[in-house]
C-alpha cells in the first residue's frame, strides 16, 4: 500500500462505512455496545486526522435505515452513545472549528437524540473548518425516492419543468444538496458491500476496503487509506 504523502492531493470529502464493531467486541468476549463505545473513540481520531491534514468533509455512516431491525437494547445503546458523544464533544467541535450536519430520516430518531443533534448543529453552524456529516437512519434508496417525490410535487405545482431535469437539479433535492460528492469511500472490516450508502454520490469515488475493524481504525489506518487513494489515477470516465 502506498504511503500517505501530505504534498499530494488530499481528498476533499471522505465517506466511511464504519463496520466491525460487533465482531471486535465478540473477539474480546464483550457485549456489542462495547464495540460501539470504542468505535466512538475512532470517530474522534478520524475527526482529528481529517482536520489536521485539511479534509473538508467527513461523512460517517452511523446508523442505517436497516439498523432499526437490530435488538432494541442495541439501538438504545447506540442512540445513547451518540447523544452522549454530542453532549461531551460539542466544545471540542467548537474548539476545532468543526461544523456538524446530518443526513437521513431524522424524524425517526428518539426525541432526546434529535434535540442533542439540533443543539450541536445550531451551535456549530458558523464553523468553517471540517464539516462532519453524520448519516443517521440513513438509506440511499429512501433518499433517492424522497428526492423524486419532491421533484414530482414541484412538477405538479408547475415549479419544475420535467424536460429540464438533469443530474444537477436531481442532486439538489438529495439530503446532500450542499455537500460535494465523496472522493474516497472507506469501508472497514473487510466487507465488500455498499449497504445502501450514498449510491448516487459515490459514482466516481475511489473505494478502499480495509480488514481493520472500526474500533481499531485510527490515525495511521486513515492515512494508509488516503495513501492508497493518492496512488490511484482518477479518470472520471475519460482516458
Ligand atoms: C457497524 O458495526 C457500526 C455501527 C452500526 C454503528 C457505528 C456507530 C458508532 C461507531 C458510534 C459512534 C458514532 C458517532 C457518530 C459518535 P456492526 O455493529 O455492524 O459490526 P459487525 O458487522 O461486526 O456486527
């Protein structure tokens, strides 16, 4: 794997499918929530590293629309962990000039989570360093269907001419409207799947799969993934 070079292009937007928390815990004879707890420290490490090297957007797949199928105890632990993270780390987000955004069906989240999220989003809205985008109750197909619904309603109301629909107008109706497409998609834990994550947005992203479980994924693993990205030639369909 090619080494990270701070002089070479830094991906503007990195998206991560954080996977392997459960297996990390199982390997240690611990409950799954312990994997998520240690995974939150990996989130912090990723934020620090991205801020330091000048990444502009970091999108983390924290809870998928399908994750509602998990046992209630695990869902409660994850939601509690995220609320705790927000409450405890908002001063650090402020100190590091990090702005928080969320994508996904936020109205499905418990009230306490939504309140914590809204508070941190409002507090960090004017920060102009790294943008942390957390995908919560997020599903890419759901997002695409919702964008289509909005466009159809606008067409019925005469606000949008169907003949003028193009990629750009469509993308403006996604949750990620204000966010550039990811340059680099990382998935941890050695799984070769996209799992309903940013299907539209990763059209030209470079994909790096690492065997490391998310709770072990720290600064050097992220720099290694960026080094791999820097060694690729992106052609965007050209030659
Ligand atoms: C996938 O591992 C991980 C998740 C579904 C949750 C990720 C959440 C965190 C790391 C908590 C902190 C997040 C923030 C944004 C503060 P898995 O449970 O699917 O693992 P497995 O595939 O080994 O079972």
